[in-house]
C-alpha cells in the first residue's frame, strides 16, 4: 500500500504582500516550496508526491523547482481550483490507485519535519484521520460579531491550532471529498470534512516551528528557523 503525499500549493497568496507566488518566494536563495518538497522526497515512508499548483505558477514551479531539484517521487502536477478544498479534491482525483494513504500537506509549510509525516501515517490504523496541531496558549474570547462585544472567555485548554500534515486512508478521504463536493459542504481543512461526516480524527502534538508562510513576516521567521536548524546540524 502506497503512502502518497498531496502537496497543496495552489493558493493565490492574497495575504502575502508580494508580486509573485509565496511558493516561489526565496528563503536563503531557495524557494519556499522546495523546502517543503525536500522533506517528502527525503522521507523514507513516502512513496509518491502529487503536487497541486495555481495555474499561473505552473511554468515557474516546473522550471525553477521541479526540474531544477529533480524530485524522483513527483508523479503528477495538478492544476488547483479556486479554494484549498477544491485543489485537494483535484489532487485526490488525479490518483489512480484505490488503496493507499493520503498525507495532505500545505506547500507553504516548509518547516515540516520527517517525524510529523511518519507519525500521522503510522497512527492512521487506529483512527479515521491523524493531524498535527499545537495547543492554544493565548487567552481566547468569544465575541458577538454584530458589535464586537465580548460574550465570554473560553477555556483555552480545549482549543488547538491545526497544522498539516493531515493523513487519511486514500479511498476514504477521496469519497468524503466527493460527497462534500456534491452536497456543497465548505471547509478550510481536510479533517473538517471527516468530522462533518462523523469520522474520528486524532491530534498529534506538533511544534510551533511548523509555521505556514502567509505574510512576509512569516518568511523572515522561517529564515531565522532554517538558519538555526543549519547551525544545530553542523
């Protein structure tokens, strides 16, 4: 049974204050997406990579990343949709296999570590989905959106911030994505679809370094963390 990584890299980067795709933005002269793909290419547990990209980024990603770094596990490059949900669904549909495990990850999370990939995959036999997340550490207020008055302070111990990878059995998650598409269910992450249809999703405690590049500040933070990692590995 194959372990297939689906890398969602089709976002339009509206919040990334830059003229080009955040996937092509450089950290130490290397594109963000390359760091992400490196982790899955080098993972002993990943057999295949499906990359989902924005149509406007296709040629640049092919030329500057895929061909340049020669990813052997890259099986397919798929054009994404208008939302992350549509893009992941298109990635899932492109896979011809029925049996396997789908490890879905944001292309904009370049600091994912190999143990995160492996843990979510190894846990999938005991649940319907396994995802990386970190506990909330800030005080959380529930507010009335009409006037932004505080309704109450919630117990932050019950809340976690979701990351990727998010991992599921391939046929199971593909069927649920198809069902969500037909029924018009809209979500912002993969686990939400499983939850909507009654599945059990388990959280694995992640690290706060597994950041998502959303703004130019995140890019600076990622550079600091990568430099730190390089120094620690010397």
